[in-house]
């Protein structure tokens, strides 16, 4: 497990690295940037995209329904008065769970691929 990435995700701070190509998170943020306007708070859609990239999902495993499902989850947690740092902590733990799930799928079935419907529910 990449604990450093989860810690960076949870705190919102990342190390500066020279990037040669966009990460999955960055590609998803660009692709679904329009969803931030309909999110409960500005910045929620990029947080969800960062989460999906941190877990290790590919672009093919994520579609709009996955992002919207996670945005609704964030909205519910915000309505329960969770602070942003708590949301990041919850998502960091979920990222660890997601990575373990993907690793187990790869080991057991040799595929490690989920449909967008499965991705959103994990």
C-alpha cells in the first residue's frame, strides 16, 4: 500500500514532482470539471477525482455515474457537518480499502478490472 499517497490525500498536501504526463486523477478532474458546479461545495469534484486516482482505478473504470455517486456521498457527509479534513480522512481510508480490493481481484481472478457500476459501489 502506498501510505504516503493516502496521507498526502488526507492532508491535501502533496510533494512537488516533475510530471511528464497527466495522472489519472488529473485526467478525471479535467473530464468531470463541469460536475463541480453541481456539487454541494466547490472543490468536491476534484477531491472525488483525486480519490479515484489514488485508489488506482483506470479511466475506463470511471464514468460520470461513479463521480456523481461519490459526490452524493460527500454531500450527505457534509450535511452531517463533517469537516473537510474528516472527509479527506474517510476517503483516505476508503482508498486503502479500494486498493486492497483491486489487489485481491487481480490475485484471485487475474483481472483487477471493475465496471463503472462496481467501481462506484466499492
